[in-house]
């Protein structure tokens, strides 16, 4: 300290001694932080000057850190230090206390000009920055790389009529993240939105023999890329000029015979040889037969064939001579163990089951159900014969699209932490937009489905008069059989303000129903997997389902005694059991909201993504291609 400064300090001593001052004692205890690197640089403790906020002016002390290497102990959290009344201050030179192994202290005695109050002062935690060598990140091993060509009749967002479109969209993107080279091939329908049509790139064209008489057809290839996946569209105005992907069986049989063969021909034309060709449903079921017949001596003919059944009810059954003409498949595949059914008909799905290397279904339970007479749709014996190659893998959903935390269509976005609060805002918005009585105390039950017998609509139709009371509202969204459309319109008129029949399919309305309703009905007669129950759980709506197919695999029945489960279920296909399941849900909702809310949070935290399912598909692909 300079001589001039000492003289000024002495002049202030008399005034300072007349006042009571506060002394601050900083005693910061520090602990070592864990270090993961092999080499650790140790730095000697740094002396930090104390800062007293109540003093208007204090001498500043600058401490230079030393360069010697010692252990550094980093403060986790410095406790608040309260000042204690001190004796009258005397002028002393600033003295540095000796450093100890546990702490680093420095005491500086200053003569404060004035003290405002004797308020306790909290010492702020000391931050010590330690530079540690960072280990170089090791590349993540995603396992063997395989190339897969998906061939199907629809893919979201280009064209979608059901769950197949969702799977053809989400599964390839999930596989691309697992070090898979993925290509998706679908028809270039005229109904594909123009914004996608404009971005397609022409990759080439050729003519292909198709029919038994050698008739040739044009094959154009248009390409679109997104999210690490290549989408190829088979272009032919003669087959795909209609607005909708499906019209009638008479027109669809030639169209999908052409598509199955053209997809494989396009792969050869592009010189893109996949390890696996993964085809879906009857529309692409001829692909395994073409691989082992017409294309057996080409590059693509060496690929493994996987066929996935999304719904066994639809098989592509038509007159044998017609299918034989349009496919130009050899006579030997038209026998009772392959294509032929009921002597005069040919079954495209049956032929695909015979020739594929692996047959998958979209849930484990459904894989067993289709081998029974009740769910086998006439193919149960054929499926039992090929049971060794059947594998059930449950579907997931695209959690980027179906995410209430980022969904811009909702009145209020939410996650599992804010669902209880913000779901009320979505419920109110749903009631207002659909003309329902706005009342948060009523339970809102949603139904989003094709209006057909498969979806259990006859059961719903039976129980509506019994469940409608002053505490219940029901919202139906979908189209289908006229008898169900008319029945729900009748209920809307009868229970005006508490029942809404939205006879259409609107994606925006669907998002708002998932977010705004309290429970969702999925009482299907059979359900290979089902996506609505997965989406409802993602959005915090409790599913009420029948124990069949994927519904049984994904919804654990609620147990009141130990407060577990994530939905309400019933087993036999009876309206009385559906009525009982709805009443159990209403009882918990009104009488024990705490348990209900806990189940909502539990459902939102459930993993319904494609991550695990995609890994199972990849393991299957690798198993089919052990040569690598």
C-alpha cells in the first residue's frame, strides 16, 4: 500500500471508530468435481477477494493466480454467510492468511466510509474454471449396414388412407437413423399434392413386358428425397390417373400387378440392388413371386423378401385367369399351395406368403390370432403351415408429427409436466369448435375411426343411449358405412350439445380431439395393431379398448388396487362389456381424479415411438443376410 493511501486511511480512522461496523468473514468450503479424462491438469487454489455489498467504497485487492500445479477443489454451493457485529475497527494493513489444503482464505481489513445497515450479507458462490482435456468422442456403433427397398401402395404425407401410410412413412425414417440405406417405392397417383409433385426429379423411363401376351407398358421414375430416405414414384397415367389410390377390385388387380413388377424393374434400371425387398399387403404381395421367377437372374433377384400383413381381411382375391394374364407368372405358382384358392380364384396375398423369406405382422398378438379360424380369414391353415417364418413386431408412431409439446394445431401445447393444466384449455377449445356445451366437469369421450364393423361400431351404437347422461359428452370423427353415419347423426340431434358426429376425416380435427378429449374408444372386433390408442396415450387421453391384436399388446388394463395400467379394457366382443369398461373409466374420472391424472402422465411418458420396433426390424434384416 502506498504511503499516500495510508495517510488518507488514518484520517478516516477517527470517524470510523465512532461507528459500529460489520466484518465479513468468507469461509467457502469447496469439494472436488469428478473428472473423467485420463489426464487432469491441476491448478493451485486462486485467492478471491471478498465483496461486501453494504460498503459504499472499499479498497480493491487484485490477486494474481500462481502458476504452480496443485489440486483444484471446486465449490458445489457456497453457503450463505451472515455478518456478525465486530468491534470498533482499527487501521491495519491488509494481511493475507496462509493457504490451507482444504480452503483458500484471504482476509482484508478495510476502513469503510459508511455502513448503511446491519443487514446480513450472502456470499456468492465462487466459480473456479478448470480446463480439462476432453476425450475425443468415439463413433457410435449402429451395427451392420443394410439396404432395404420398401414397396407399398401408400406413404404419408404423399398419400394415406390408413395405418399402412403411416408405417411406410415412419419406419423407413427410423431405419435410416440406424445406419440403414432405405428407398421407398410407391405409385405416382394424381392425388399426390402438387407441392410434392413439383419437387420430384425425373430419373428415367423404359418400357416393360407385363401381360401374358407380351404387351408392354411405360414405366417412369420420379424421385424425391427427405429425412435421409429416397422416395421413388412409379409413373404411368394409364394405371394411376385416377384421383384415389384404390377404386375397385376389377381395376386394382391389373394396376397392382403392374406396380409390383415395375418397382423391381425400376431398381434394376437404377442399378440400386437392395439386400432386402420389404413389401406390404396384397397390393405388393406379388413382389416375392417376381423376385424368384421373372427377376431371379437379375441383380435384384438375389435380395431377401419380407412381406408385412397390415390387415389380413384384404387379400387381392380375383379370377385366376385374369391374374395369370396380367401378372404373366408361370403356371407352376398357380396351385393350391401357392396362388390358387377355391379352385377358380387366385389369391395374391397367399402367393406372397408362400414365396417370402419372412412374414411379419404389426403386433405379436395378431401374429398368433391370424393362425386361428376366428381371425384367419380363410388362410389360417396356410399360415400355420408357414408359421416358422411369422414374426410379430408392434407398430410405433412418428413422435415428431404426433407431439403435443410442438403441435401447432392445438389451443395450448403441453407435455407430461403441464398436461393436467393445459389439457383443460384444449378441452374447452374442442367443445367450442364442435358446438358442445362448454363444461370442464364433463368427461369427453372421443372416437376416431373408419365407421365399419371391424372397428366395433355396432357395439358403440348399442351403448350410446346408456352412457349418455348429464356428465358425458361424445365426439365421433370418421366416414364409412352409411348405417353408422346416419346413426351417429341421429344421436347428435337427440343429444344436442353433448354429442358431435363429424362425418368426414379432417387431420386438424383429429389432432384437437386427441388433445381435448379425456378418453378415446377403440372397441375393435379385430385390430392388427392400431395407431389411435398409441396417439391417444401420447396426447394424454385414456384409451378404452378391446383386448385384441395390437390393442392387447400396447394397453395394460388399469388395476385400481395398485394404481397401475394405462387404459381400460374388455375381452369378449359384447356391448355389455364395452359398457362396463366405459363405466369403470367414468367412475375413476369422477371419484378419484388423482389416480386418473397419474395415469394420464404415465401414458404420456410411455415410449410409443418407432425406436424399439425399428431395431427389431433391423435385427430381422441382418438375420436374413448373414453373408456380411
